[in-house]
């Protein structure tokens, strides 16, 4: 077993859209291709990339993590049963890295981790979801994954009517649950911003027949406690699917205060990038395992090796994997959701192309999607993404 080659590139995913905290006018993503030979005549290439919201990491990849992975020999890369030892390769990439500091480093490692799992599944001739179910769930895989359409971004000139039309398109694609951004009115007093957002929310709810369980709202961490409480009091009667990341993701004590006052589901976690950060959220954030949603993104948080540790920690603290609905809207997390029995997965039908969305010929039916039976993660079956990855 050896690494034959590793190549990386940077791909723009820039857009005029914005959430309540950042715009995406300069957004980029790292892409990698890791070619592995198993010594028995099999040669496969695994692909990886980082999720939206974090920029490409060419420097960290080139200076630290790719050289460490290239230096791995048979004793590191081959498991006892002859399969690719992704856990061993991950440990080699993290050698000489101090604890803590889980920012951009976790993104770079996550890109390579994704490619290694893609390669590992291809070497075994299995879809990644099947490999994960066989290894970690006694062979049990979900028949399909629940997915929701994430959108509702701010855009120059976009009014309530355009927002509703966007949500109509998602429903037409087979989604039953949608998510929209709130809290993004710049330089506006809380009272005025809330009034504007309530009008937007009520318009989308009208489209959904008044069913708040089919709508989630996302603040992207912009609020302080006062604004979060004011919005929470106004949102509570709608019984929304969830109220997402209203506060800074690392302000656990304030999250706990909000949870004392807001009874419907909260969602957070997409900007926590390690098992230890996730554990601090569970210990100190006041979240409730019977209703709240955890959105840790394996592509941003050191990859699946670390995500497996996070799931183990959650179960030790009384949380079901079904409370996990990863951020990112990519095929990697979708495979993980099906193989490990998570609660579902995000989807980006109209933004963050070509990385958002799933295989080209796998339609969403009544809010659920079935996985194709293709070796690896299945990037080759997503036409617009494969057009980018194959150039590596």
C-alpha cells in the first residue's frame, strides 16, 4: 500500500450572495486528488474538497499535511486486513501538531481525509455509505436520507417575492423542508430588522401551508443575547424546524441562557471543528438531546476520523446520531448520514456549485434521497463536480 501521488488545486466558488455575517464574493475551495496503489494491482484515486464558508488552504496542505501523507509507508497505510488504514494516515498527518487551534488546520486535514475515505471505499469496491455501515453499524444502512434545501440568502435587489419564488423552486425539486437566512439587515435596529424578517418568514410559511416544522431559519452567529432573545420570543409561536446559530458558536454560556428561554429546537455546531469543541458545546451550551440539532461538518472538522470520535462522545453524553444533520450539503456528509444513521443532511440546490448537491441522477423524492450504488463517495456521478475534479 502506498501513496502514488497527491495533487491539489484551488477552485473559486464566489457569488454575490450573503448571509447575516459574511458575503461570498471571494470564496474559494481546496480540491485534492490522492492516488493510492494497494500492491495487488489496484490503483484508485480519491477526491476531496472543503465545504463552503471556509476558504481554500493551499499553504497548509503544501507545507505540512501533504508532505506528511506522502511520507507514509506500508506500515502506516495498510491495516491488518489489507485495507487502506485511513486512521493511521490521519494520525501521520497530525504528527507534531499541538492540541487546540482547530481553525484552518482542521479544514486542510478534512480535505485529505475525504479523499482517503473515497480511495478506501474504491479499493474495496463499495460505496462509502456501505463501507461505513459494514464497519461501524453491523451492516445496517438507511434506505434513504432526509435532506432539506438551504437557501434564502441575501442578494442585491432580492425582495420577499423573489424569496418565495426561490422556495417554490425547491419544493418543485422534491424538498419538503427549506431553510432561509435571517438577521442580515445591515445597520438596522433590532426592532426594525425583526419586523422585516417576520414579513419574510410569514411569506414563506404561507407557501408551506403555515407548517412551521417545514421551515428552518439561520442567523450565522450574528446576534448577541439581547437580539437572540428578542427574535426567539417572536419566532417561538411559529414552531419552526429549528432556529440556527443565533449566537457566536463558541459562546456556550450564552447558548445555555437562550435555551432556557426558547423552547422549540435550536441548531448549531457547523463552526466547531473538533471533538473537544463539540464536547464543550454538549457540556456547557445548554442544548437538549430530545429536540436540538447538531450540525458539525466532517469536511471542515478534520474529516471522518474525527467525526467518528465526535459521534462516540455524543452517544456517551446521551445524544442519538439522529440529532446530527451535518452542514455543507455535500456527498461526503450524505454518505456518512446514510451509513452511520444520522438525522439527515443539508443540501444547496442553487448555490455553491459545483460542490453543493448530490449525484446527477439521484432525485429528491418527498424530502428524501437514495444513494447510488457506486464505489467511493460517488463524485464521478455528479457531472458538474466531476468536470472540476477530473482535471486533477
